[in-house]
């Protein structure tokens, strides 16, 4: 009988080396880009929604865990982003409405791609498609994770470690270490190491950046139950995040993933951006379209003048039927006012 643990579940080296996406043929660089971009969408949406940091961090960790049990080829990135954020808001007892989450994530994606930032209507087909995608993704996350959504974060440990090292009053290290923790959410370190190691790695990077020498006899990380080699490994993973060349556009679903692999995704996004901008501003047209619209309006105006002239001419010259009707009315006395006969005296 297995015991329930409140510690973060960690992956084995085999699971990390052979992820489902990699087994289906995806390159490791593309998988890393998709993981980082999904976490970026969650963080940007959480900032707009003004949810606590713990909600954004939990959603990103659930997102990372899910894609070590499922492949990007089988589950769309946008749907899992929506589902992870929706689920994390429930787990951390900070519920948000479905409509707010959908609209904010959709606006973040449109801003990244340069689309007009038009909020989806709550009754159109696009909104209902995103809603169904989010609800299904939440169920898939729970199913793949076995309903184990326990997440232990290193933020509280970081504050205690800084107090123990007497670094809370340092002008730069506390903020730098906090930033490293936030950025490390875009890497797989949270599914590979426990929070103590990650917190020590953030302090290690911040002290190295500020050229501050930490106690080495004995090594300072030993009193925090961390291993020196693991701390250095996490620090290298975080540093590698800043050295990557990120692509401008990344796929959001299976169709766009095929376009990305064929090299046509960027052109598709550019065409879609131009189409949406023309739809938002119908007055902005290209030269051939402007010339064609001018000729059509000129033809319509000439046809309208011709029609009005014909109508005026037909009114000025009555037809034979109208002349016969006027003669019949004059004979029968219709149309004239009858005089009132005098009353008998």
C-alpha cells in the first residue's frame, strides 16, 4: 500500500530523456520552446487577471507535468494552457470566471502575433470552441496526473534561506533570486528537483551575479538539505534559458504544428494578421482593390442617376391608362367636393 506524500512527484531520468513528444518525432529544441511559450502564456494571463503568484506558478508546474505524460502532437498547447490555469485557480482557491480566462489568454495570443486585440463575444462560435477546449483540457490534465495536483513551491523556502544567510537587507540579491525562481518555471526543473534545491540554485545565481561570496566551510547548501551538484545543475538550466534564440511564432494546435514543421506557419500568421487588420479597418485597401471599389461606386452612381431620370420622366408624362382614369373620374363626379343641398324650410 503506497503512502500519500505531499512532496512534489519527480520524474525518472528515463521519463525526462524519452518524453512522449520526443518519442513521436519532435525535436528537443522545439519541445523546450513550446514548454517555455506555454508557461509564458500562463504567466502573462495571470498578471492581467491579477491572480497571486502561487496560482501562476502552480498552473505552470501542472502544464510541465502534463506534457511529460502526453505529447504536444496529441493535445493542443492553447487548450492545455487554458485548462492548467483554470484548474490552478480552483486548487489555490482563487476562482476566476471561464469567460475572463478565455478572453485574457486569447488577447495575449493576439498581442504576441500582432492581431487586432478584439475581445471575443460570449455568444459566438469562437468563444464556445475555446470554452469546450478548456473544459476538455482540464479533464485531460486530471486524468493524466491521476488527480494528483499537489504542488509545493520554493518561495517560502527562499525567504527563510535568505534570512538564515542574513541577505534579506541586501539591495539586489532577494529580488534577483525571486526573479530566477519565476523564470525557472519555464524550464523542467520543477519536475526534476525538489523545492529546496531550486531555492538554493536561485540564491546561488543571485550571489554569483552580485559577486558575493557565500559560506563554503561547510558549504551553505548542506544546512538546507540540498546537494551541491544538483544546485549547479539547476543553475545551469536556468542560465541556459537566457541564451536561447526564441522563434517569433510557435504553433498553438495540431494544424499549426504541421505548418511549423513544413515551414509555412510564419507566412500563415502574416496573412492572417493582414486579413484581420483589413477586416477591422475596411477603409484601408490596397491599390487594385481601391481602384475596383472606385469603379464600382462610379457605376452605381451612374445607374442611380439614370434610374432617377427615368422615374422623373415617367411621372411627368402620364400613361394612357392614367388619362382614361382621370376622364372617368371627371364624368362621374368623383374627386370633386359635392355642395350641400339646402334643408327644407
